[in-house]
C-alpha cells in the first residue's frame, strides 16, 4: 500500500512540475529522495512480479500436463459468429399490396396493420390510405418476414360493415404480394 502511495505521489509531482519551482534546493532534494525510494521499491516490486510470473508459469505447465490439449475457440462474442458472404443483414420485407378495382363501390379507407393488434392506430399500421372503386396498389416495408397482417377497409358511410382480410408471408414466393379482391 505504501509503495502505491509513493508511486502515485511521484507521478503527481512529475505531472504538476514538482512543486513551487523556487530557488531553494530543498524541493529538488525532496524529489530526488522520493525518486530514489520509488526506484528501490519499483525494483523490489519487479523482483516480486517475476517470482509470481515464474510460479504461475510452472502452475500452468503442471495443469497442461494433467489435462489434454483442447482446441481454442476462434474468438469470443461477435468474433465467433460465422456469416455466409452472401448474407446482407437486411430483414426488411417489401410487400406489394393491391386492392382490386371494384372491391369497394364507394369511398373507403384501408388500414393495413399487424394482425394481432387490438387497436388500429399509427403505431401498429403499415398503411393507412383512401381507396375507391379504381383500386389501389402500393408497396410497404415489413420489419421482418414473420409479420402477419390484416387489412380493414372501412367505408365512409357507417351503414356498411368494414371488410377484413388477412395475409401471411409466403416463403415460396420471390416477391411478396397481397392481392385483395
């Protein structure tokens, strides 16, 4: 503990310029004695460290003689992950949503949302747009392929019940498309 304090004090004095820098020689003498003490203690510490390293090396040799050699892992954490060169780390899935002409016979509004969402709102929906008898085609981006969707077509008139459709990712298709008709 004393060695640590002396070492830290020496470093602090060296970093701060060694004191007042006055013309009396007492500060230089004090710094020299601290330096000599530190060097002596550093030498003793180095000898102790060498002895500890030799002991640790002999212990490791004993352990390695007792245990068979094992293959060292290639790396830890992300270094150990092996990824195919063609993988681009993209998880977004583009889906073309098409509402066929004449699905609706008047003005309506379509919401394409997560299938398991209870409420139809901005946080759970991927598309919110008006639709009419001419149809609608738009492309949306899903965050991943496991996403299941529902489409609700709401009429501006409250007399007509909303139309509800479901969609799920199809792994056999190169391009994902959802035709609502």
